[in-house]
């Protein structure tokens, strides 16, 4: 079920990115990745979103799952927004028309958890020195 939800979110993000590039709107997100060590549970970082359009647009920047975070612009060709956030899972930022119905661009800040790697000693099962 979780895999299906991830695939659906990826497909929606790809469709939004294609729509954004077709309209000429560019959305850039910084950072693009947050890496958690085995001791960390959440990312704490400042997220910076910046967009550009070839012609004036009225649109809003939203963060999925965070309805309290919304920044809108009226008839602008560019905009930027920075916010300090704490999050544990991937964060999707969307640029939508002012009526919030159509996604114009979308970017995802990925959370990568450090994998604990155990290094196995490579040794032959026999040795002439044993």
C-alpha cells in the first residue's frame, strides 16, 4: 500500500513538473535532499523555494500536508519564499494557480535515512597460513 502511494505521488509530481515546463514556470527548491544519520529522527532546516515565469502569474506556493504554509503572489514573474521547517518524511512543494486547483510546478525535498552498513570481512574459507 505504501509503495503504491509513493508511486502515485511520484507520478503526480512528474505530471506537475511536465505541466510547469510546458507553461515555462520554473520552481527551484533548496536544499533538495536532507540526510538523517542513524541518531536523527527529523530534518531541521531552512527550505528556500524560488520560482520564475516568462509572463506575470497569480499563483500560490504550498507544502503538501502543511495547510498552514501558503505564500501567494499576484501578477508577478518571480518569487521566493524561505521557511524553517522540521519534518521526518519527503516534503513536496507545489506551485499552483491562485484558485489552488491546478498544479503548475512541483518539487520534492527527499529525506534519506542513513543505512547502517556492516562490513563483512572477505576471507577465504581456507588458508595455507592457518
